[in-house]
């Protein structure tokens, strides 16, 4: 009311009220009525009425609440976790709750191949829900409705989602390569996949096929842990191919590329490191030693590879088979440095790994004074008997290539029917057949180049029967039963000292018809010369002499062994190969041979074969535990002799020792261990530390490159139980693990209890209460311990 009559205006939530068909305003001299038909939640709010005339204005507010079912929950629907059998999703409460509190939510689901929605739950209080029992690979949609006391509101619908792991299967692992092989087993290794599909790889599957087949066969019975696998029961000499697949929680991924075909043969050791024996501006001649072990088959050839430094790649240098352990590489570039390496092949088709590369060799002409290299036998007098042949040979070195000449008695030697001289670029040989006394003497080999000359003298002596004693034979002092004969030594002693002239006929006077005879009544320890002549009607023929002197004695020969030069070094071989220790022995009587290992232990895994002339120890399929000292003792009644052969088996290390837990906190565990007893024959590179929760079977790698014997495993879940294991690694791979015997709980001591309150006191009791610690150390508190201290009476106050 007012005078003059005021004008009235309406606002809603601070803005002018929009008039619609549902809105009606009635004004009378004393009242104003605002009517809104068919109210909905949008009509809720603050309505402001303002009356105004020339005298003034007045304003009043009316709060209107319209109750209704709630609006849709606030989206989008968020997929929190998806797996192959369940899905966890969440949403936000509706912005419009219908004016009253939300009581609960209704969750529905449908397979996208169907139009039917299935109700999952009608009593969801929280804004998150886990839908179980989904079909792996199916696509689903979920929708959520809010409900209050007025009913169920409209839904919000999720995007389509497939029931599957939120990660993929892993990619293919690296192409398998050979780690070790024998005639009935092959060990392969491979690299991890470039992609694990978003989930940790839990293991691998290995397949095998023969090279001539198209069918692949799975050969692992259980999932393979680690990156190495050994397959056995192979057929000797057959070529096999391998491929590997990785598996994670999503399944098995694609297989790797197939490996190169691998022959099931005993492996060949690599040849020795090549060394140069001749170098000029365009040519390099190298030599090497044979492999220590030929794989059980004869070495049939070698392949030589070259690499130009500094950035070249390895290329084959020979195009024909090489039989010898030396090769000349031609067509090289002057003043360029090269490296060379050698690969061996045996008659079974097995190929060794390349040798260690040579040191860098530069192609250039150096002036090197000639050198003549001969075997040790040519440094002494060469002795031979008449009618035999002799050969003198030598190796020559020097740059430029020296010229060579043979001389004797100051004259150059020429080829004849019985004497032949041959020259190659770096060797020479002189051969003489059907030698006689005059063929002996000094043979001089001279090598000459611009750098100087070298000379070596070969002394050759041809031994023959002595000539007749010098005459005339004089007879003097003749008596009834003796006379004295006198003569002079022969002019030609046959190349050896005259040892005597006296001979005694020991056979019967009538002669001997047999071709054997025992001479008796000899003087013990006396040496005798023996000769035999044939007799016929014409007389006694020329005698034949028994070689050497015969000594009248019972011979006892102390035991001897001929330990090969290779056995005097450390015998190195790969794991899974065969160890063969062959030692010739002799002695009279035949010695007994005994093999032991280390400090006298029996060699239980070995097969030992001993005869009168040799002893052989064989261990098949060796492993790291076959390394050590092998002692051979031979003994007879004349004495004994012992030799030791050091064997080193190159293998992965054994398990580390003494794994201990040195510290435990609520988020970390500290491990300590000792190195393996057996390092596999080479230095330990690092250790691999792994963990697994006690509820899981698969180990996860924590540190694959630990260089200490202690490590702290962090970021552990408080209150969880874990197992830990440690593996050593050398250049041949990862060895055996050592594992904690019991699970370790990640927890600490609890903090002190909270406030202690004295509840009640009597003359002989006290009742206490206290608050729990702020932190229980990650483990449930089992019980409480109360301590009491008796205070002396004189310390009481008052």
C-alpha cells in the first residue's frame, strides 16, 4: 500500500523475473500476488519484490524451494581400473540434489551388443563402484542414477570400455643367440623385449625346430625365468633353430625372430690370437695357434677376417679354405692399420667363435735385418747312419725379403739327383738321400738383404762301420798256447770312436741252426757288443751287429710321465664341454696311476682309463664345480712321481653365500652377502638383486647392476612380507640364486604409547589407561609391557 499507489517489480536471484506462460502477477489496491504454475527445480531461488512511488521504495525477499527427484550425477564417469573380469568406475554427486539429500545411487550395465540395461545395484552409498564377473574381451557401458526421497533421477552414461587388462602383451624378445652347445644340448640367451606392454614380464616360452622342418615345438615345461635356457636330448649333428616369446599378465606376446641354425656339436675353442710374421706396404702374413679343443672332430680349415682401422667393419680375407695356421693377406693399403681375427671349422661343420683380434698392424716397408730360425735339433750335430736321408730346414725373417744361399766347403751347393734344395719366400729346405760318409760336413745357410745378413751352420755327421784296421798285421811272441797280434787303428773310424777289437764266439762249435740264442755266463753290469754271422759251405759271411751295447742287468725303470705342454698351462674350457687329460706313462714294472682332485679327493664324475703306456681322465659335460687341481700320481717298485694339472671351467658363477638381513625399516630392507665360492673362472661383474611379495610367485628385479655385496631395497609397502634373492653375474651370464629362507615383514618398532592416565588407586593396586601409539611400526601391536619403579620412602614429598 502507499499513496500515490506504488509500482511493483519482481526479481529472481538478482535478475529481472522473466514472465512466461506459467507466470502470472495480480495487483490489487492492497496486494500483489505472484503465481507460478507447474513448478520445477528451476523455479527455486530468492524472489525479490520492490514497491516504489515518489515518496520512497520498499523491498522484501521470499525464499522458494521446490523439491524434486535429483538431477544426473556429475560426469564424466571415470574409469578408475579395468581388468579382464572387473571394472572400477566413479562419478561426482549431482549438482541438483532435488532439494533434499541423496539417499543412494542406482548402477546399471549393458553389453554394447545389446540394448538391455541390467541393474547391478540399487543401494550404492559411495560414488565409486566395482563391477565384477565381466566377460574378457566384451565391451560394456555403465550408467548411474541418483535417488532421493522423491525418486530416481536421470542417468549419466559412461563411454564404452572393453573388459581387458589396461596393458598389452609384451613385444617380441631379441633374437636368440648361442651361449653354449654340445653334441646333445644347446644353451641359448636373448635380450628382453623393447616393450613389456606396460606390465612386467613374468617369464618366457621357448620353441625349437629342426632347420629342415616347418613345425615349431614348445620345449619349456614351465615358464622360463631369466634370459637363458638349456635344451637337451638333441640329435648329434642336427641343426636347430630357436625362437622366444615373452609373457606378462595380459598373455603371451609375439615370438622373436628365429635364431641362426645351430648344430648340436661339441663346441670348438677359438684359435689363438693372430700375430704378424711378415709385413710390407701391401701384404701382411699372420700366424696363430690351433684351438685348444677341436669339438671332437678334426679341424678342417680356418677363416681369416680383417678390419680396417679406425672405423671399418669385419670382412672375410680368404676365399679358399686355409689348412695351415698361417695366411698371407694381400691387396692392403699402404700406411693403413688393420686388425685380424681367425675362425676355426671342424669336419662336423661346427664353427668356433672368432679368436681375439690381433694388435693393430700397419702396412709399411721397414728395413729389418735378416734372421734365421731353426729347430733346436739343428743347433747340435745332426747324426744319422749311412744309407739314411737327412733334411735341413729353416724359417727366414727380414724386410725386404732376404735372398738365401746354401754353401759347403766355401762353394755354393747345387741340386743333384740325391741332393735337393727348395726355397719359398720365407723358408728353405735341403734334403739329401742315401747318405754316405762323405755327405757329412758343415752346411752354411746365409740370408742377405739391404739391412745386413745372417748365417747359420748345420753340422751333419754320417755314421758308418769303421774301415779295416791298419796293417800290416804283425804276429810276435808266439808260444804253444798264445801269440801277440799288433795292428794300427783304421783310417776311417766310421764317424765314431773305436770301442774295441776283441770278439768271442759264444755259439756251439758245430754252429747254430735256430734264429735265436741265449748267451749265458755273462758278468753282471758288464756291457757287451754282439754280432751274428751266417755260415754256409763257402764260409762265414759278413756279420750283422746288434744295435747299441747290451748290459747284463735286471732293469728297473722308475716311473716317468710325458706331460704335454698344454697340460703344464691352465687348461681352460667352456661349461658343458668334455674334459680330456691324456698323459703318456712308462716304467718297469708298469706303474700304477691314481687321479685325485684338490687335497686328495676322489674324482667321482670322471671316467679313468689306464694302460701300461698311458692314463686318460675324461669328464663329460663339465660345470663350474669341475674346476680345480687334478693330481696324477704314478708309482712302481722303483719310485713314484706326481704332477698337477690346473683346470678352469668357464661358467656362470655359483650362488652367493651367507645372505643376511642387516636392517629393516617400515619402507626398506638392507641385504648383505658374501661372494660365490666359485666365480665361474672369470671375475664377477656385478650382482642382481630381486624381490617378491610373499603372496606372489614371480620375482621382480630391483637392481641388475649392483657392484657391492650389500644393498638397501627401498619403496617397500609397510606391513607387507617379502622374499629377497641375490644372483652373481660374470661375462658368461647370471648364476645360481641365494634366497632368504623366510619372508621379511617391512615394519619397525612401535612408537611410545600416548598419554597415560591414573584411573584408580588402592592400598595395593593401581589402575592405568593409555592412548595407542601414533604409529604401530607397520605391524599389529601384540601386547603391552608395563614397567614399575619402586621409589624409596625418603623421596616422598612432604
